[in-house]
């Protein structure tokens, strides 16, 4: 499993949003929030907007806007920040298990 698959799996587990819903075209908040968490995880891990756009089946500009919105949410929302901290720890743990 590569980092992109790990990020999707971890966020799906933590948020309760199915992988198929995350990758769908829905604009319902739980799916949008899950995508924002994935975008933050992958961009902080060094993935480019283009790679993330391929992963989530979105345009590069949509990824850019979502990343900016997610960074704003990290600054402004305690709940979003707590979710991000949780998925970030899970993501790093899964990555370390894969390498071990």
C-alpha cells in the first residue's frame, strides 16, 4: 500500500466516510471534510497538487482551493484540528508499519 492509499484508508476509518464516497463527486460536508484531511496529509508528506488530484479524481485547481480551505479550517476550527491530529497520528503509524 502506498502513501495515497494509506491516507484514504486512515481518513475513511477515522471519519466513517466510505472510500467510495470520498472518491465520488458528492459535495456533502462529511465527504468534503474527508477529502480536505487527505489533501492535508498528502501535501504535508510532499505530494504535489497534481498527484493528489489524480488520487482523488479532481482537478488540480480544486485541490489547490481545498488545501487553502483546509489550512484555514485548521487555524479556525478546533474540531477540524483535532480530527487532523488524529488522522495524522494514524497515518504516521500506518506508514511506519509498512516500512517495518
